[in-house]
C-alpha cells in the first residue's frame, strides 16, 4: 500500500472508508431493506476477494517469514516471544472482562427467558484443550488449505519453513527466493484489491444498518455496555501499558499508524479479512520488518483475539447472572481460562466469538433451552459488538508485532506517525 499521508484528505484511504461508512449508514436508514437487497452482493463480492487471498497470503508469508528467520535458536526465540505475548495479552483481556462483569453486573435480576431467539450459525470448534491441540496438526494439508483451517495451515507452514532453514545453501536459497517472490506477488494483489475497499465498506454498512432491527432489552443494553467498557479498557489501558512497559513504544504513535486496519477490522468484523491490510500497514507504517511481521501477524489473526476474550468472559458470566447462578471463585477462574481458550479457537470471521461461547458455558455446566434463548438474543445485537472486538483483536496483534520487533533490536518501529 502506498503512503498516502501527503495526498488531500479525500484521497486518503481511511477517510474514504470513514465516509463510505457514514454514507452506507445513511443509505441503510433512508432506503431500508430494498437497498440491502440491491447492494448486498457488492459487500459479499468484496469479502470474497479478501477471503480469496487469505490462504495463499498466509502460506507465502509464514513460509518466507520462518525461512528467513534462520533455523534453530532464532526461530525458537521469536516463537516463544510471540506466544508469550499472545497468552499474556489474552489472559489480561479475559481478566478485564471478569472485572467489568462483576462491577456492572449486567445480568443480575434480568428476566430474559422468553426473549426472541435467533438461529445460531453452525461452526465446528474444539471441545477440549486436547482436541484443540489435535486440530492444529492437519491430517491432510491440501484439505486444510481447501477448507481454510487456519491453525492447521499455520502449523504446516511453520514446520515447512523451519525445514527449509535446515537445507544445504543451494536448495535453501532456491526455495526462499521462490516464496519471497510469491509473497511479493500476493502483496501486490492485496494492494490492488484494497483500492476497492470504500465501495465494499459502503455496501456492507448499508446492508447492516438496513437489516438489523434495534429491538432493545434493558439487560441486553447493559450487557452491551459491559462488553463495550471491557473492550475499551483493554484498548486504552491494558494494551498501551504493555506497549510502554514491554517496548517503550508511544501508544499514541502506534494507534495513529494503525488507523486503516482498525477501521477495516471495524467494518468487516473479520480479523482474517483484515489481515492483508494489517500486514502491509505494520510493515510500511509501523515499521516492523517482514521477518517479524510475517511471523507474528498471521498467527495472531488466528489465535490472538483479545476483544473476543473479553467478550467470552463477559458473555458467559452474563448468562450465569441472568439465570441466577452465583459462581464460586474457582468457577470464575475456569471461565477466565476457557474464555482464553475459546478466543484462541474462534475463527477470524464475523460472529465466530458468539459460537465458541458454548465452550465456556460447557466448562461451568451451563446448558439447556434457557441458555440457548439468551445466546439467541445476544446474537441479535452481536454485530456492533463484533465490529468493536474485532478492531481490538487486530490492535493487539499489531502491538505484539511492534513489541516483538523492538525486542529483536528493530529501533525504527513506531518512532513517528507515518
Ligand atoms: N469477528 C472476530 C474476528 O474476526 C471474532 C469474533 O467473533 O470474536 O476477530
């Protein structure tokens, strides 16, 4: 993506996207359902273009990233730093959720059973930590790539990239050059698709505003407020503190450099769809090397979802509160841990977080028709919450990339707003 901060504002992508969001909202309100029916396909087409590039981009990026890390120690070090950051930030996020839900107590005294229920999307997720681990190793790589099974793809690409580093120089150079060239082609393709972003966003927002009914229940509003406060706290307190403490990076500069991917995450509700933009902005504006960015970000888009971790924790405890359960400290700790796990298992697509909430609910034995009714009404208002938590998911990934890059001696990271 070109640096466009010298262009007039109306030619800068993030302004175009913001304008498209406003125009989309106005169109949705004014023209309602017919506009959604006429314009919806444009949004779908744009999402499909983004999805089209995810697998080859992640593949090229991880293999060339890992292969360029150099084998053995260097890779191991990068891997443990990245994983350490992801676990720390997600655990903090789930704890923030726990704090907020105990402070605001959105579900206490609410009468929600009998509320309108919507259908839950079907999504296969692991039911236990062991199952999650088994899911990560693909039985068949081609099948994993064909079905977009990101954890399995990432696992294969990491070990394949690592294997390249062990080859004799001649073969190794052929393969690293090949994957580097492949990556460059994928990046060029990405930039081309991103030019159409404002049009895609316009259509997506029009449809969302035209089709979402704003039926509001008081408890649901309180629930939304709790999630909003938790996600905001994580965005403006926890992550900035991590940036300062772990890497002495100015959160203000990092935030300013990241505005485009944040807006895109917000309008697409998908960290996966945002990944191409996150990668190019983290490299070109934040200033992280390709080596670190292509290692940290694809993995982060899939496993590191802080906004989702806040959401899982608040959502599960909200349901427990509505049903009148008083959870013990141990049960609350289990919720925090499974919320972390569920956020790892959630796919980087819209609404994935709401589906994996059943992992958390199962862990504390909450099941049955009443639970389904409450989850159904949570689904009705999930879209705006999903937009917000996705933006924070992406922001945490970029913070991770910046922190790991600084710790690897990359002094140019986030020195100015670019
Ligand atoms: N939509 C989120 C994402 O892609 C996942 C979620 O539903 O929480 O990051």
